[in-house]
């Protein structure tokens, strides 16, 4: 078991909220078969919402959860082995 931090927000009705300051879905990545968003540079200028362009975001009524892994599981570490080759351990990606 891994302890996680969990926040919950219950809304009785749909509510307009401020939009996120960045759209991370626009970052380029490889999905295992093809490049996604290859024309977008991997820099913040291309994903941050421009000032005064906030369109607001409508949260539906219901329970909204936000969770986070402990800090120790959100970083990579390198462990040298006996042959002077580093082994990188990545935190698991959980969805």
C-alpha cells in the first residue's frame, strides 16, 4: 500500500471555476505508436493559458477528487550497480 494525499470537493450544482493555468495535454509525447503533438515545443510558452483568455471551466455537480503521490514517489533516483552502470528507478504511473 502507498499512502496518497486526497482532496475531495462536493458540489451540489454545476459551478463555474477558474481554468487551469496550463494545458498539459498539449505537450508532445510518444504514445507507443506515434508522436502526439509533434508540432508543439516542449516549453511552457506553448501550454500556458494566455492572460485574459480564461474561458472559465464548468465543474459538474458531484464529487471531484484530486490525489497526489508522496514526494518520494514522484522523483527518479539513480542507483549505481557493481559494474558502474546506473539504474534509474521511476515512480509508477497510476491512472
